[in-house]
C-alpha cells in the first residue's frame, strides 16, 4: 500500500504547517502591514491539515486500497470531518446575510 497511517499523518501535519506560512509570506511580499496574526494562523493550520484527509477520502472512491489506511487514521479523519462540518454549518447559517 502506498500510504500507510504514518505517511498520511505526516503529510497532514506538513500540509498544515505549509498552510500556516502562506498568509504571512504573502503579506510580507506585498508589504501589507502585520504579517502574523495568531487567530488567522490557527485557522490556516486547521484548513491546511484538512486538505490531506479530504483528498484521501476522495481517492478512496477510485482506489479502495486506501480505505484500510483511512480506518487506521480515525482521529485524523474525525478532526478533518469536524472542521469540514463547522465550515459547512457556518456557511449554511450565514446564507442570506449578504442580501
């Protein structure tokens, strides 16, 4: 199997850390004021760390061999699912406010 549990967890953490630095680097390049904001950093890390589990879930529809790795990573999948749910619930609750 190409991805085992530790590889998925490692890539998830690295992706979260990479997402964490995107905003400060862009702000630094544009010279747009303060580069670091803790509240934004936490959200960026959580958003980045959900990308890998979501991609793995999508790939499991094409390659069922990934499913055992997903089952072994219940915590990673649960965190990604909770973050995804919070985002979707926020979008639903905010619908129509811009009208």
